[in-house]
């Protein structure tokens, strides 16, 4: 499973409207996509409730993982404002 490890640089993190955009983008993938805050337990990235419960703020590190590389890139761009393509573009979780 591929992953993107990125620092959230959007002003409000992954809250409210940005969380909706994140979940909608994850839902476009036909495969599973997960989000974890730091080294925490990953949650289903297609679930608005689970994403909001992570309480991701500006400056937090997140790990986005899944099988669809293009979706992972788009999600990383959403949380970094397009500034960072992420680290760890591959590997196992």
C-alpha cells in the first residue's frame, strides 16, 4: 500500500469545508483510502465523521495511504495547499 506523509499547511487543517473536499476526493477512488494523524491509527478517508474526529490542524503531520497513487497525490495537494507532494511515496503500511 502506497502512502504520502505530509505536513498540513492549510490554514484550518482538515476541518469543515476542507474535510468535505478531502472525503469527496477520497470517495472518487474505487479503492480504500486511509488517513492517520501522525503515527496514530488510520481511519477510513471516505468517512466525514472519522476524518473530522482526527481533529487535524495546521502543522499536524498526516499519513494518507491507499492503492490509487493519483488520488493520494490529489489528497496530499489538498492538505498542503499544493505546496508539497509528500514524502514516502511508496512502501508498506
